[in-house]
C-alpha cells in the first residue's frame, strides 16, 4: 500500500551551540516515510522529536545529513524554492497558533491571502473546509469563544487550505482532554483516508500512536531507538527506550511498581467479554497481581497489554503462562521487571 517514498531522512544530526557547550539534539537519524502513511514519532520530553519535525521542512537546517521530500533534497534548494515547498507541508501545533483578532473563517483564509488568492475564492474554500472539520456554525466566532478541540479543528482546516501533501502534527493533542483527543485523532484519520495526505504525528503518548498511526519511530536522547509498524513495535519492543514507553503506558505510579515473576500479556484477538485473567486465577487456584493494565474494547475485541506479577512458585507460574497461551494470548517473560 505504501510504496512511494514521501519523506527520506538520511544520517541527520542537529547540534545547537550554547554559551557553555554544544548540545546534540539529533544523532544520525535515518527514516523513510511513505506516501499516505500516518507515521508516529514518539519519545519522552526532550528526546529531540520537535527538532526532528522542524528538520523535515527545514525550519531547522540539519547540521549534517539530508532530508528529501519526494526525492528533492532540501539542502540543495534556494530559500524561494523552500518557501514554495513549505506551502505543501502544513503544520499543526499543541497550542493551535490561531490569530485571536480574526474570526474562524478569516483564520482559515489567512494562508490563502498570503499567496494572493482572491478574497471571495478564499472564503469559499474556507467554508468548504469548515464543513470537513464540522464547524460550519462557528464561521463568525473568534478563537476566544471556542473550546480547545474546536480551536484545533480550526487549525486543521487552516492547515488544509493550501491542499498540502504532508501534514506535520507537533503534539497536536497534548493540550486536549482524552475524549477531545479521540475526536481529533478520528478527524485526522478521516482526512488521511479521504485526501491521502501523508501525516507525521509527534507525540509522547503511546496511546496516540496506537490509535492512529501505521508506523512508528522511537526517539531516545536524540537517537533513533527503533522503528517498525505500530503492531510490531507494540507487541515486541526491542530496546530499553521502547520497553519503557510501552510498558509504563501513562501510569504516574510506574516508578512504584515492583515485582518478581512478571509477565507481559499482549491482547489482539481475544473477546473483551471473556474474563481471561479471572478464569486463570480460578483455574490455577492462585492469585496474580496486576501491575499495569492498558486495554480497550474495539468491536468486541480486547486490544492492549497487561503486566502481571505471578506467584513465585515455579510450577504455578508456569501453569498460568500455559493457560494464557492456550487462549491465544501472547505472553512475554519480563526479566527483573521493576516498574
């Protein structure tokens, strides 16, 4: 499905000089993002995600390495050529960046005005985009009158005004509540499906990646820790950074979790109506401690993960693992797991 390369990042590093030292924000990053993908870039705060996304449109020039958009090397382009290219690479941000003195309709018109689109045509285009983001009734409202989710919908409509090929989303849902986040992600997924726009989602939340992305790259302290499909990386994280992001989920008490004889269960095809863990405890006549649970129901199927602390008696623990595997659950043994 995704054969044509839209974005190619080869050996990209980025350093910043401060008064006292040189900070290496990115260290030899290699990525390939194909046309039509929704590609997630995830990492903890300060990992280098936002620097990387700004290198994708050369708002930040890499210190070394190349960035190509549809095989065009950005480092070889003039400033005028880069400005033209950026009209096809839209961005949305955590804090919306709307013009507070302009109405919703006028905010969407703004990028069209900059490139000289006639006012009438710009307003017609903006009205069409308001339908796409389901905000037709807010055309004459001002940003201060909108909720956070509505502001982000306006920002998305404005980003679509120039009919971009690429949409860069830098922590676009971080300021939103979970319900609003879900609706914005559903909107982005629908836009990707309808228009085929390649999307790059920058986030520190694994739940966002699981909800919307097809592929993911994990950035850790400026380096690329691992890449792959979301399913591959979630099911079999290979690196310490990947395991930390996936195993901890969003738990604020992660550092308080301790356990020996710990296993990770990955749900992907089991009915959400089947009480697998409860039945295991009844069958094996021994307790299990749930250290982490991050599961959700999608169409009656359980998706997500659990981390369980099993009894230290080897025979009982082995029986529990066998029971779970018999029910088509993927079970991973966690060595020396300390949350």
